[in-house]
């Protein structure tokens, strides 16, 4: 974890890294999961396993496109039991349902440019955790993110960003600044730093409750998602 994200990590929840073992034991959420299908992931660890398996299928071009049948549609029309929240970027190449090979009723998906946070995003996470009992929140960034590239350009060249986009760039700029003089590709370093920062901010929010928060980076070239240490 870099110092930047350490600074914003507060509260009792840790922003989890690679190790599934690091997922808190107390992630089983009673109540909203009652009546859910038997094979539903009920803990953050089980949810992560499901996502990893789905992404493996996607990356290997063996996607099963589960949970799209007429019968399944009828079942989820009356009750949903999603097992993870994915906060991702709007990028057209990174739709969470596809890259994790999940179907209807499986994921709650929140997408903003560069997966930046605002009150509506945090409220959506809170709803997912409190009302639906979702045990896992994934912050999904990706390679060659346009929003991160814009923030890096802004930090490098200065100048005024016009309109609403200024808010997006401002939210990513701290990650761009923090990764400026690191070895390697500036944009890619900023992507990783920004994932860690957003993850720490979500994990530090008191409304996230007992849900585990993990960071993840999607590789556009290989189709693989790596869950990452912040
Ligand atoms: Zn992006």
C-alpha cells in the first residue's frame, strides 16, 4: 500500500489484497441472504472464488454466460441475491458481467469514469451491503484507462478541465501525482495507485459495514483480472 492510500484508509475494515486468507472471517451476513439459492457465495472468500473462476473462463474464451435462461429470469424477477458489488469504469471494454462471466442477479454494478466516488456511488455501495447483504465490494480499474490518462495529462500539462469532467480528473489527480516519478509507465502506475486509493476510501467508509473490499485491475490484452494489494 502506498502512503497515499494508507492516509485515506480509516476505520476497522482493511482494504484487502491478493490473499483470500486476508478476508475477514466475519463476512457471513445473515438476514438478506435468507431464501437464497444453495450455491450462492455467502462470504467474501466464496464471492472472490466465483469471480476468479468466471474471469478465468472469460480470459480463456470459454465463457458460459450463466444465468440468462428464461427460467432464471423468472426466478430473479421476484428476488435478487447478488453476491458482489463491482465499482468499475465506464470503459466499453470492461463490462463487469462479461469479464467475470456472470449473469442476471449475480452482480451489482456501479460504473463511473475512472471509477471515481461520489455520494451516489457510496450510497449505492451502502444499499448493496445493508439491504442486500452483499459480502464483497470490488474496485475494478483497468489498463489504459482514458480517465486516468486524462488526469495524468492534466498533472503533466496543467490547464483547465472544463465542465463536469473536471470533477473526474480532480478525483484521479492525487493518484497521478503520487505515481509521477515512479519507474515504469506513468499511466499504468497511476491506474494501480488510483485503484488502491479508491479501495481504501470505500473500505474506510463507515457505511460499508462488514463487507470486504478488494482492488482489481483488468488487463485489456489478456482479459485477465488480477486482484491487487493496495
Ligand atoms: Zn477507464
